[in-house]
């Protein structure tokens, strides 16, 4: 989250940059809706830890020990915490959490309205885009696995296509079982076969990949 002068976070409106402390942490002067002026650290604003000057307190949601709360914490951690093991695959690639979801109650309300269940996982529809209400859904582990991006060791440029000696193998993994669809001279022919298999079998949870060249 980028802090801009004039932004409103909770009941606080950011007026101007205030100073940096001896550890080079930034602070901003903010005005509360009640009229009070306070100085707030940048990270406190980014993570919505201070909703007001103190005149308003967040209600306790009582969800800190739930699976949904852990999912929310993990989502933020892998996008915002450089010290977490998976940061390089999320925040390190520019994937972030929208400002709205930095507040747990907003994330919780969206989850309830969009079919959250204990057996579902949070999935980004576009694996290269951010965690936002429009790009996320609650899905089964199978659907999330089907929607995975390209493996870093894959040199073909396509999901479900790998180079086998001098030819390209087309395959699809359904419920952890790999089905080989055929062997082809080019990666484009292999991914075309995979795309057609997905269409013919109406496997809507799998992406139809754009063919880069023929």
C-alpha cells in the first residue's frame, strides 16, 4: 500500500509527512474525524492498525482462532512480509493485497457472501494478479491445482507441456492423476491438443491457454 497525502484510512485523513525517527521509520500527521490531530507511523497506517485517534475502537470480531483468520493472515504475510518463506513467489513478484482486504472484517464479509466453507481454499482467478474481491474465489483444492501457473522449471512456456528429448509432451493432471495426451513436434501443437481436450471434456476449471505462435 502506498501512502498518499489526502488519503483516508479508517477515521484518519493523512494531512502531511511529519518526520523520520532515528531508525528511519516514517511518520505522518493525520486528522481524525473527531477533529484531533495525531502523528502516526506509516506501517500502522498501511496495516489499518489505528482506526482513529483513540475515540473509536474496533469491535473484537472473535475470529482470531478460526481457519478463515489464519487464511487472511497467511495471505497478507506472503504478500507483505519479506521475511516469510513464500514472499518471493507472491510479494516478490509484485502480487499484493488490495487496501480493502487489509481489514479482516471486510475480508470476512466478502468470504461469507461468496460461499466460504471449511473445505474450500482461497484462489486467485488470474494467478498473475492481486488478491482482490474481483480476482478471488473460494474453490476446491482440485480447482486451485488446475489453476496453477507455470512451473519455474517448465521451459516450454505452457502449463501442461514439457519437452521430452526432441519432442513436446502434452498432459493434464486431474485429481492428482496425470493423463498424457500425446507427443508433438512443437510446444504450440502440444498446448493446442491440451486446449481442445479441455473444451471437449468441458473441464471449465482449467484455463484455455493463448498460443503465442504457430
